[in-house]
């Protein structure tokens, strides 16, 4: 039994940059990520006992592992302005948003309450490490990691999510009831989105280290069985086509500002006399159609840059602080030879082919080849070590560091 398995609290390891997608994982009960995606993802629920084997190994040796974030430390996050926190009480049902005062948070020994802390990967390295385990799923789909901590009986009521979610039990026990029922109507008399007619079909009690995967629209209800019950939820967003196309079109319209040819005025020297003056001229329609084809605005390629930029935007609550004593370009290069450059925990980076987008901005357009390669490495591996970087002045990499989007490893 190594000290790793007896550590208090449990320390989730960072996943390797290249995940073994075809090999069996304990996280999925002995099947590979390839098999999980083919059999379960977006299709049907999956319960995995001992998804994190360290908890069971420790228990077998007569020990116990604490959550990576102990109760006292976790509750402090609800007091902070930068943490999105919600408090749900279930007897009777009530809902409040943080930040909270210490007095507003019930004692851990009181029943029927749940504290929800959103986006914890930005606030604690253990949560960020847990997210790294799921990087076989595209980053564009990832939402965040939410932690719920509850007193006995605490929960948010029977509900459904419109996204995929992994529910990892980290402390205490939680009873889960699920149903693949078609009736997803909500109770209009409650302050929360609680199902009107929940009819459970399956039921389990999850111990620390167990995990439950649920695809979208599976009704579920989780009740804490122990004081200080912690469930860590890895959620994946599913934006609507309306949302994606609206954002793509908006950014596409902005990009037209950079095309000088579009400054030319419409002209119709061949326009004849007409009895239908109220109708939009056929010549205008014809020329607009021609321009759209020239610009390829009728092709998906025209929308994808804007959509990628949109999906790379950080959460609304994200805050970035510029370094107190920013390094000058040459100092930055020297530092990069001895330290890793990492995305800030709230930074999002996505790639579209060779182009890289960070926090809603294109970072590689018009950049030197070495800067382009550096961003591609950051996007793929979430870290950068010294390469062949030569000139940093006016580079998007250095500007992202000055903005606090990229930070050096402590």
C-alpha cells in the first residue's frame, strides 16, 4: 500500500497529454474510452463501481481517503465573489445565490441542504486534474466541474439535464434514482426546475470513488446519505443550433469590415424601366448572390471561425489579472526555458485546423510560424516549454501573458 493511496486528502493525478484511448480504464469499469464513447456516450446511463480505485484500496486496508477538498476548505469558496455558488434547501424548497456569509451556510450536521459550487476547475488544482481525465471528449463540449456538498437529505430534487454529465462520489454516500421516462414536465409551483411526475426505474447508493454517467434528458434524483456528502459533476455543454449560428453570423458580419472590395457601391447600368418599382430589383439580388459565392459565405467554412471563437470564450464569471511585475520579452523567453507556460485556469483554448482561438480571440492569424506552433502546442497539450521562439514583441503569445490569459507554472 503506497502513501499515495493513504493520502489525506486524496490527490487526483494529472492525466498524461496523450491518453490511451484503446486500453481498459478503471474509470469506466474496465472498458476503454473508445468503447465507452461507442456504447454509452449520449446513448444510455452507466454506473461504474470503483471508478477511482484509490478509495476502495484504502478501505480494504482499513483506511479511508478524504475528498481532495476537505469540507472546511470547500465551504470557504462560497464566501468568495469570484465563485458561482448556489444554496438549495429542500424542506421547504428554497434557492439562493452567493456569495454567502458564513452564517448563511447551514452547519454540516443540519439536514436538507445542498451547496453548489460551479466552475471549480478554475479555483482548485484537484478539480482541474479531474477534468484532464476526460480530454478524450472534445474541449468544445466541456462546460465545467461543479461540486455539491450537502447535509443528510440534501439534494436539488428530481430533475433532468440537457447535457451529458459524470457524477463522481468524493465523500460520503449519495443515493441516486434515475428514470428514462418521457414525461419531463416541471412543477410550476416550485422555485427550482423539479419534475412534476418522477417515476424512478433504477436506484443505487454510490460510495466514495464510484461514478455515474448520465446522457441528456435522463431524469435523476440524488439524496445525500451522510453529512458532508460531496459529489463532483463533470458537465458537457450542448449549445443549440440557433445559438451557434447566431454567434457565427455575428462574428462573420464583423469580419466583413476587413474586406476592402466590399466598400464598392452597388451599380446597375443595365437596369431597365419597370412597372414593379416596389419589388427588390433582380439585378441587386443577382449581384448579392455573386458576392456571397465569391466570399464563400454560403459555405460552412465561413461560419466555423466565428463559432470556434464563440466556443472558446471563458465563462462570464472569469476574471483575469495581469501579472504584478510583467516580464519583458527577453525575460519571458528566459523564463520559458526553465518553467512551463500554462493557460490560466479560466482560459479556454480551441483549434480549428491550424488556427487557434483563445478566450474568444483568434491568436494565430498573421503570426510568425514559431508563435503559431507555440499556440498549437498550448491548444493540444495545455502547456508550453521553450521551443524555437525568437521574437516576442507584438506577438499574441506575449500579449496573452500580459493579459493574464497565460501564466507560468508555480
